[in-house]
C-alpha cells in the first residue's frame, strides 16, 4: 500500500498530506522500526511514523469494552480485542524506534486500559511522542484529566455524536452518557483534541463534522475550537503543524474556498456548505462546476 502511494506521488498526482499509520503486524513493524521514521517526505506529502492498534470493538455492535454492562444488554461488557500486554509491548517498541502509538479505544474500559499502557510507557512530557487514543468515545469522568496529564491526544470524530444519537443513551444509560462524546470536558481539562471524519466508516463530510462539534447533541465546542480541532490541532496530532494546519508564512498554502463563513452563519446552514475550490500547496486541484452551486 505504501509503495502504491509512492508511485502516485512520483506521478505528481497526490494532492494530500498522508500521516500513514502502520498496522500492528510484527514483520511490517520490524522492517519499519529498523529503517526509522519517515517524516514529511516527498515535499510534505507522506510521513510514516505511527502505529495503529486496537483495544476494543465498536459501540454500535456492543463491542466497545465498558467498565459496567451495557444498559440495554445486562450480560455484556463488550470486547477487549488486543491484550494489554501486547499493546504495552508494541507501544514500548514504537516509542524506542521513534514512532507514535495510536490505539483505537471506544469504551470506557478500553480507554482506561490504554491510558494505563501510556502511563507505564511514559508518554507524558512536553516534547513527548504525542500518543493518541483514536475515538475516545466513552471515557469515565475520572479518566478525563489523565489525557492532559499523560500528553495523550484525543483523536475524536464529532460526527459520531450525530450518527449515534438515536441509540447511544440506550446503550450507555443516563449516567455514563455524560462521559460520551465528551470533547467539551476534555478541552476544559486541558487535553489536546483532533477532530476528523472517520472515513470510510463515516462519509468524508467536513461540514457535517464541524456542525456536530458546535451544534450536535453533546456539549459543544466554540466555533473557534471546532475550526482549530480540524486544522492546527489535527496538524499537531500528525506532527505537521510546522508546515500545515494554518495559513501562515512558511507553510504550504493548503486551503478550501467555501460558499459561506462557518464563523458567522446560523448553525443550521453549516451542513449545507458547498466547497467551491480546493488548493494544495497553492495550486488549484478542484473547482466546483457552476451547476453545483
């Protein structure tokens, strides 16, 4: 897969900045750990410096690992899909090789387990490895301050709060839902939050992601926070803030042109945004046809 990406880059047909995550495969990791991290290669288009692991399943299938049984399934606490000892071993290997650990954790039991793994590995520190928890969807309230204390980024997807709103409270109950989709609580506790789309599980729909962050069923971000969570904070989660994530002198000119201002329009108008043009490194790579707006 990475070789295919390099081939497309060589053809100058690659207008994204890919922070690639290596899957948790022993042979693959051994090769890349021996080579060392690849940082912003090919004019900032490809980095290979992260490892993706999985702690539990998904909330919709009741596979997310919970501390107490599901409110709508009293015999089920979800699934731990990777033993904590393995997560700890690979995390330690990744850190030693200079790679960023990124672990999928949705339920509160899985999030606590991963936080414990990171605490043992020593991810805290201002210039640490920027360890990430992917989704951080349901977190015990007592564990929320640990994200900031351990320098762990909550790599969240605000749009899940919209997709899950019909059944999440039934799954979790009225008390546990307080720690679900809790980006407001995480931000107030000083945690770093990066907000993505979770494609292909969710559509590549950034207006919907922004709307969910500021007007969804969970405690909202401010519009400024939501914008930063999708730009400069997300860039920092990918070690890209020195060249992407904001329009600044010395950075690549990656930006979009939209038909409305998300900072001022009514929240109900955000999801209907039309993207008029997209620029990558200052070059136009997409323009909407006149019929589309």
